[in-house]
């Protein structure tokens, strides 16, 4: 369960490039051991937000604290507590996998104990390739190495940018288990992904950015329940199969049993997925219904 002390505190974050406001008052928190997914269409401000939190970009306005420190003033000791897994990482093709990770781990030793290199190699599924040159790795294997480089310092806060691109299903499942393990060990994780099923599986909370503002903040279940997306109800009645879509699944099922009683069989209710909710929310925003869409989610954060 997420800890009580905020690891990320963002209040009124604004970013302007010339006359273009990229971020327009973004506010959110993340706590110890929490997995937060940051979603949004291209141009929503996700990358800018992450770069500010990582200390790589100066903000125009707002208050930001990462591990209790303003990232614009973070020193090397502060930076050693962060882990970053980018979409693509600079390629040390002439290094062997184990040697590269050992070299990276060495930089964290003055601050805290990093992962044991061989244990980390095993965790990311590269044991058979530990002595292979990086340039000889496949795309999926390089992606696993990216992850290993990002977590070698046992970070308190981990930024994951599209972490499982190039992973086959088995490796993706192993990576999900690793994310849960890190969270169980009190690592806070900020995940950006276009894989909404992955976000739904991994994240404790979903944050949706659109047009430089937060238009949704809550768990996948909370967002699905609060947004008026349709649920699909399936049931069998006297050997005949029925399917019905409704925005009021609970009431529909209640009325169904009230009318037909115990002869209703094989009942299934499928609520809208995170993808359904996300698409409905972004569509509302892009249709100029931002205030209406945001109102749908006010109760989520109460």
C-alpha cells in the first residue's frame, strides 16, 4: 500500500514556450510505493512534465518537490535516488552487458548500495547474454538492458517511459512482476505508456493529461465507474443468449432479476475498460467539453 509521505508534489505547474502554454496549472501527488500512470494524447504535456520532474527542464511557474527537493536544485545525491528508463537509451555497443551494468552501479556506491549486478541481470532475463556485446543484443534484449540500467541504483523514484516496447508476452509479464516487486519494496513509479491495458494492470492511479491540464485522476476502477461509458451485460434466458449495453448496469441487472428471477443464467457484466474511459474523456476534451468532462471526475479525487 502506498505510503503517506508524498514523493512527488506538484502544484500549479506551468510551462510556456514563447506564447504557447504547454502546461496550464498541473497539480498532483504520488506517494511512497505508488505506481502512477501518466496518460494523454500526443502534445498533452507528458514529456514536458516528466522532464521537469527529472530536473532536465526548468519550469515557468508552480511549485514542484521530488523526494522533498526542488528538481531545479537537485544535487548528485538527490539524482542518485532517481531511476530513468527512456524509450531509447544511448548505445554503448562495445560494452558487454555485465560490464556496462557494473560500471553504472559503481556510480551509485558513494550514496547507497545498488543492485547486485548478477541478480539484476537475472531479474531482467539477460543471464544468458551477460557476456554478450550490447550491439549483439536483439531489440527486445536491448530494451531489457534499458530497464536494468534504469533500476541498477535501486531508486526511490523510477520514471518508466514506454518500458515494455519490444517485449514479447512472456518477458512483458515478467516485467510487470518486477514493477509490482519494486512497488512492494516502496519504490514510487511514474509510468508513461500508450498501452492502456498495461496501465490498467500496473497503476494504482491513472492521471490523464490533455491540453496541458489534468482532466482525470483516480484508479482505473474509479475512472470507469465515474465516467458514463457503457457496460455490456450478457445473460441466458431459457436457453437463449442475450446481450445489452447500458450506462446503468446495476439498475439493469436488478430489473432483469426482478422480472425473470432465477431463470436468468450465465450472467456476465463487463464494464468499460480504461481504454473506453480514456477515449471518452479525451474525446470530450477535444470536442470542447472540457469543463463537462472534468466535472464527471470531480468526485474521483474527493
